[in-house]
């Protein structure tokens, strides 16, 4: 269960980082920057600030944030429970060996070309469709792709927060 925004404002940095790890995986410097931005008046305000922080951080921290997310197609045992569902491992078609091999090749090509992990808001799309998206993004401009990936990290976190019971509006109450 995620703490309400008022509780996040009052908790120590370790508690804040633990709550943010549910949403953003493990990116301690990013979580520290978000903690330093408190207090937040709403969850929406926290996510707006998260995007500002992500886009303004030094590149090495931006890459750390992207790298905190598991690869699309990573071994199911190596991903968080939320990533497990998001990547479709709970659906039978997700285990297709051909798609898994294609994802591995595309992830390697993407990481070689850009120097960071491909992150995208999966939103229930099948892994074969995600493989097509990785392939399309291989031709993108690096800076634009970095910004897109960071914005998708925030979209993933918003979706996770909603699924974990956070309100999706500024009217969430405290």
C-alpha cells in the first residue's frame, strides 16, 4: 500500500525512497531529489515534479533512472512483481521463445546505439508489439529518445500508483 501524499511529506527520506521504489523501481538519487522537493500538495503535483526532475537531472542520473527499470523481456524471476504483470508474464503468449529472442536482440541493439535501456509504458500491449516499437525507436535521435524514455518512466509510475490505490487527480484528500 502506498502512503498518502501527506504521509510522504512527513516521512523520513528512507521511507520516502521505499515508497518511490514501488513506483520508479530503484533509483536512489532520483528518489532523493523528489524527497528534497517536498512538501507536495497532491499526487499529481508529485508526478509533475518527478517529470521536471527527471528531465533536468544530469545525464548519468537520467540513465540511472532508466536502468532502474528491467529490460523488456528480462527473465521473469529478475523483475519486480509490478514489472512481471506489466510485461505480461502472467499471460500465456508472453513466454513465446521467438519473441523473447527478438526482444533480446533488439534490446542489445538499442542499448549499443543509445547507451541506455529502452523503457516504454507497456500498457498491456503484447510483447511482440513492444518488439516492433523497439525496432522503430532504433532510428530515433538520442536526446529525443532519452526524454521519451524518461517521460515513459513517469507514465509507468503514474499507472502503478493508480493500480496501487492512489487517486488519479489532485482531489485525493489527505
